[in-house]
C-alpha cells in the first residue's frame, strides 16, 4: 500500500507539472500564476483549477488534487459559475487592506505623554516643528521598521517641545522618528510615540498584508 501511494504521488506530480520539494519560482514557471493565492507568514496556498499547492518557506510541502465536479446539464465544465467571482476576491482584498492600514494608523499615532510646561521645566526646543514635509512610501513587502527607528535627537533631553505645542512638554525618552512609518503620520503638529519592539514587529506584519493586498488588486486589475 505504501509503495502504491508513492507511485500515485509520482504520477500525480508528473501530470501536474510540479511536485513536493519544488520551489515557489519553479511552480510559477511551470503552471503560471494561480487563480488565487493566500499568504500567512511563511506559508502560501496557491489555488489552481486542478490542484491546491501548499508552500512553506518557499518550498512545496503538499499538493491536493482538485476533483472535477460532475458536469451539470446545460452548464459546460469549468464555467464561470463554478469559479469564485472576481468581485468577491477584490472586495475581500480591499477589506483586508483597509483593516491593515487602520491598525497601522492606530499604532503609529498613539499619543505621547505630556506635562504642562512651567518655568521650572527645561526643554529642548524644536524651533522648526517636529517633521519636514513629505514622506517616503515604505517598501511594504520588505522593510523592517525596527531598523529605521530614530530616538537619539530626543532622548538626550528630559523634555522637548516646539512652537506648535508652546504650553506643554514631552518626555524625550518617549518620542521617536521613523522614516518608514512617517507615511502614516496623521497629525504632524504632535511628536510620535516611541514604539516598542512588539509594536514594530506588528507593523512589519501589517505591512506585508498591505503589500500582498496591493499586488493582488493590481493583478486583478482593481488598482
């Protein structure tokens, strides 16, 4: 029985053009773009009309042949009615994209603690405000925001302030600047909270979702 299973697996792989152990790039080269693709961390699920391929760390780990449903009277096989509507795929991608962006905004724009500014408090003064105009668009598929976090210009002072916030002072140790999250700064009249390691890891995860949704929407002609 085990030998028969191995033979069937080899025959199936031969018919489908790809097999367990192949790379993601080889699958795409042999079978073309899948009708849909789902990615969760290191795992990708590629859905083709004849097979569902599971890839982990860029290597095929399983292949499940899709059984062809019996033909129905009046409907040819593989009719559009048997395929997931593109409109539903687009709607789901847009929903995931919107939710990921909203979550990034919540993390990046957390309020910084502040105290009323009094003559007894010495502050480092940022006379030109907190940020220069503009912002670079992050490379959502690859960037690591932990590597672009900057704090040295703030944490050398116990308190900081600017002409935009003349009545309050902010603890310098609680502030950061990050060129790869600046794209999401909503209120530039306020400094930005220094993010923790788990918060930055979560932003990296959300950025991958944003990048994936954007590329899939482009593939479906919805961007």
